C-alpha cells in the first residue's frame, strides 16, 4: 500500500516534468540544424548540452508518466499510445546524444525522427488531459451552442437527458469521461454514474445531502476535494439545486419532469430553463435603423424645466431616452410635452408615476418607441387600445399594474414585441398558456424568482426585538 502511495506521489510530478524535454529537445533540434551552416557552428557545443539535458529530462518524464499511468485514472488505449510514444522519445533522445558526441552523420535522421515523435507524443498527452477534441473544442462549443436542444415545455422534458446531462457535460465530463476517469469515476452515462468511482458510489438515490457528488460541489473552492477544480468553470447555485432535486427525486434516468414531485423552490428554476430556451426570441436592435434629425431644443427644455430627465440613448445618436423619475405631481399636460420630441423618443420610463389610461393617448403618437416602462402605474386593460398603436414597441414593463389577459391579447398585432414583464399584475397563473398562444414569439417574464437555500449557504439568524 505504501509503495502504491509513493508511486502515485511521484507520478504527479509528470505534468511538471513533461514540459522540460519538449522544450529542451526542440531547442536542441533547432541548434543542431542551425549549426550545420558555417555561420552558426558556434552552436555545436550548445547542441551537445541541450541534447544531454533533454535526454535526462525525457527519461525522468517517462518514468513519472509510467507511475501516473498505473493509477488507472485514464483510458487504457490512449494511455498506452502516449506511454510508448514517450518511451520512444526518450530512447531516440539517448541515441541522438551519443551519435552526436561521436559526430555520426546519422544523427540528423534521429534528431528529425525525435522532433516528429515529440509532436505526436504531445498531441496524445493533450488528448488525455483535455479530451481528443481539445484542439477544436472552442470552435465545436460555439457550433454546439447554436444547435442545443430547445426546451419548449420543461414539464414534458426528460429530467436526465434534457436537464441533468447538459450540466454534467459542460462542467464534469472533462475530468470524468471515457478517456479520463479522475478517481476512476465516469459521469458520461447512467451506468457509470450508478457505478461510482474509486471511493465507491457518488450518488445515493433519494439522499442528495449524503451523496458524494453534492458534498464535493458544496465544498469551498480552496478545499482540495472541491469539484470541479477551482481553475475550471464552476456550477451555479441553480445547477447544483437541480442536481440536488434530481437525486432526491429518485435519480431517474428516463422520467419526465412532470412525473416527479416539484417543490415550490424548484418550480421557478425549472421554469427558467423553459424561458431561457423554449421562449427564446432572436434579439432585434433596440434602436430604429433609420437616422433621425435632432430634437427641437425648445421642446427638450420644456421637459427638463418640468424635472424630466432627457438623455441620448447612445453616443452620436439623436434618439432619446426620457425618464419621469424625478417629476412630482404628474399631470396629463406633462405627458403631452413628449409630442415635441416624438420622432426621437425611443425609450420612455414612467414607472411609479400616476399614469392613467387617458394619458396613453399622447404616448400612442410616439411611434418610434421601442421600450416602455409602465411599472407601478394606474393603467388598466382599457389603455391597451392606445398601446397597440406602437408598431416598434419591443419591451413593455407592466409590473405591479392591474392589467389582465384581456388587455395583453390586444398586443398580438405588434410584430416587433419581444418581452413583457408581468410580475405582481392581475394576470393569474391559469392565463399564462393562453397568453403564450396569443403572443407565441414574446418572452413573458412573470418574476417571483426563488433561489433555493443550499447546505453550503450562509444563513444569518437575527434575534427578534423584544416587544
């Protein structure tokens, strides 16, 4: 047992030692071929030293690599190729050194072969550490993201293949796959997950808090057993919560989300997957493509004198953002002041103001509007007759208003509409399906997000005040 521990310890020096022969032997090759020219003959002595150091480091790297290979953390076939290629580099380096010291003409062939073997060995080593696609991974990831399966209805999704597996693939497969099994653990298939690793099972059905997988995820980043390693992408709280729920729900590999009991904490997390994927809408520019002349200075002054904030939406743009946040005692006459800049007005914020349905009459004449914030205002379904006259409206904030599904369905003819925010409105949950039918391309944000408390979170208890 002690011998195995020592071999593992020495084997872990391989990632440090392996770069020495690569660099030194490649420099030796460059020095040698340069020294064949008369003007660089002075490099001959340096070539001899480089070959000697490269030979010794190659031998050391091969020994440490062999010790690392017997740990069983890597796929046997790829390890075998890398191991024998490494031995070949060390052997050819030894031959090259002795041929060079004896000034044999054959050394140029052995040095050339050695150079080729270094690249082959380095590639197989990279495949072991980072996966066989490590050279093209960044390109492949970009392409994959574009082709990821959309979750149109998260309740109809298969929990493992549609929710859990993508998390494991992105954050865990790099260390626990067919080619590399850190801790003799694979997570790239149901049978491997159930089998566990060197330390035994990593998931216990129905007992997430006792499962090694969850325990490792919740350790601090600085802890040596924390997974994934701190230098790699970490799982978000939402991802950990989903894995936690999956294990507690029976560790199913074939059941649909709708077939499993869902807590109040997990429901919004599941819904967020649907919102992010199934309801995704291709973003359009928030500004009109056509240019517009500068707004009338006198019209802007009337607004600013009333306390309205008027700002350009972008540098070198004549389009404007208007915010009534600092206006006191808002009246309908104040809203009518917007008509003086209606061609330039694209973003309008009226949140927390006593805006009524009648005031929307003037806003309906601002046809360039793309963003309209009416949160915590007094508008009702009656005001939508005016809102439907805004052809370029893309984002509409109705949080905290009295609107219902009857008003929202009046917006179905606004083709530019992308998102509506409905938190704390009079729209009931039973109406969400009907809204999506009426507005299929619009992302409906109902808010009320709940982030579950995890075992690793810090909870602060405050002593109640004495009455």
